[in-house]
C-alpha cells in the first residue's frame, strides 16, 4: 500500500470478502495506532490525528457498512483523501463529546468561531488550524460537534516539531473553552512520520 503517495487509490481498496478476512487484525492495529494519535483537550474535546492508515480503514469500513460498490468508493475517496497528511501538515478530526444532548447543544452554541482559536503551539509559536470545509457551523447555527482540521507547517516548523527539545501543545483558546494538552514524546514520534 503506497502510503508515501498521501492518497488512497481504488487499487488500494480490498474487496469486501478480502477485507472481512483481515478486518479484526486491522481494527486492532488501528486501536494501537490511535493510542499515540488520540489526545484529550479539556473535558469535552478529543483530537484524533489522521493518517493514510486511519483513512484507509475508514474507507474500508464505510464500504463494508453501506455496500455501495464503485460509485460509493468514488465518494468515499473524495471525502477521506483530503484528510491524509500531505507531508507538510498534520490533520485531525476534533470532536466535542458530551453525552447529554442539551448540555452539548449549549456548549456548541457558545463555540462560534472556535476554529480561529485552535492551534498547535511549538515553543510558543502557534500553527493555526485550517478547516477542511469553510464552515464550522451546522445548519442549526451552532458549531459542529465534529471538525476536520489541517495544520500547515513550514520546513522550520517541521524541524522544531521533530526536535525533542521543544515543548508542544494542542491549544483551544476560545473564551468559552480554554484548554490545552501536551503532545508528549511518543505522540510526537508517531506524528513526525506524517512529515515524510
């Protein structure tokens, strides 16, 4: 599987029958991988850093569930390929998770413009989040509970990220949700692979 191309092609996708044979193994691999790609930021936000492997599994799972064949595959690749890091960025899915729907809606209504308050901070220098789609609000006028984000890095920022002497945070500094989490050494090592 050509992960270095930063793109999933139809040739990378297994038939439903072949996927079923390795599904358990691939899901277990993904659980282990997510251990170093998952970050809690405050009490309600969880960040999942994406990769070729996580997106490949997502496409395979969607095809398994919906069984839409070649037509569905085109849509899935169009949806998930943009979230594969391109070698000069990190990408993530950020989820605001509150089980109680009323409390969740209240928080999301307050988080207007939250994308402008999300950054990866390397020794005090902020790398601002860029939304995969132009809007961070759903049809009811509040922030979506799921955000797809890109963090574009310069060459110097990639070097600083990979330098174990630097301190790295994932930060949300919105007035109604101000939290940060340290990106530790194991996560830094895993995410550094996305720059190749």
